[in-house]
C-alpha cells in the first residue's frame, strides 16, 4: 500500500470548523549539548488546495530524511511564505538549565508551549493540567470552536502542554504541517550549534550538533564538559572532574 502524501494526510483531518493545522515538533532531544528546540507551523486550510504552496513543499518530509541542503531549501521557502495566505510559524527553545531542572521531557514541553505561544493566533487551552486528557494518535480530536486550528504534535501525548492536541507517532513523516515544523526546529538548532562552535571549537559542535558521537565523547573526555553540556546526559562519558567547566576564552 502506497504511503499517503503528507498534505493528503492533513486534509483528512480538516473539518468544517477547522481553520487549519498547527504542526509541532522538536529537535535535539537526545543531544549531549545545547538546548532542545521546538517549532510550530500553522498551515491554513486554504493552503491545502493552493497549487503553488503544494508544489513548493511537495518533497518536504521528516527533517531526518532530508539532506542539509534540502532542509535549508525548505527553511528558506518557509521564510518566504511566512505571512502569505495566513501561514505563520515560530520556534523556541528549552535551555540546558531547563533540561537539567525539569528533565528533557519537561524542557521539550516548555519549548513547544513557547513556540505555540509565539504564533499570532488565539489558541484554546486548559486552565489546569489535570483538565487535559491524554489524546492518542489513533483518535484525532476535532477543533473545539468555530474556525479554530487543530494542534498536531509529533510523538506521544504531552499532558503538560496545556493545549488540546493530537499526537502522532512518527508524525513528521506523515503530516505536512509537522514535517515543516521539524525542518524549522532542525535548521534553527543546527545554526545555533554552529554559533556555539565559534565559542567552544574544541568540541566540534559544527559537525555533530551536540549529539553523542565518538568524536564528541572524546572531546568531552579531553576537555571536560562546557557550560553548554547537559551533565545529566553524560553518565556514560568519563572525564576528569577537575576539567569542569570549560568556558570560551
């Protein structure tokens, strides 16, 4: 059975009271260093019938399935489309300090909430986390009010997100809105890590973007962790405690 085109998958969820779909995804969740980055992209209902838009983003997919050049291309296209026909997007991060304080799930939720709150849209939310049911990927919710957007999140349901949402496992390879969010999150985070490389070139952030490659592990063993590292992620990396912390000169 052929895979359903990403925009067709989204179209199946568009009801009469739905103004469009907000795709939400993150990048950098499993990294040793740097923040976790989230992005939210609102694709208005009308764009799912817009030939130029669909042609432009025909090859968009889970950012992990795209080359760096392809990700950069789609990111530049999203910048050009931003504000056109109602399309909007925002990105936000959960800092290293927040990863350490609230664990990676808590920091990811914070980043996703911030990205949603960065959109120029009114979003329905629950006043208390206890009021928020856990939505499952096989039972998508419908928009709660007239002409309100659906929020689709990649992965598992996040009760603390506070916004009613549907979670899709591997959603960045199913939904166009989520795929576009994954591109924004990945590109913005990669560029941030390249910036951090200029501060701490010893670690090679420009190459591995903070992931736990053998090169990165060896650099941590040699130099100790920097202020950009998540200490809670380094339990398998043995380094000289006297080297904590390396800071840029």
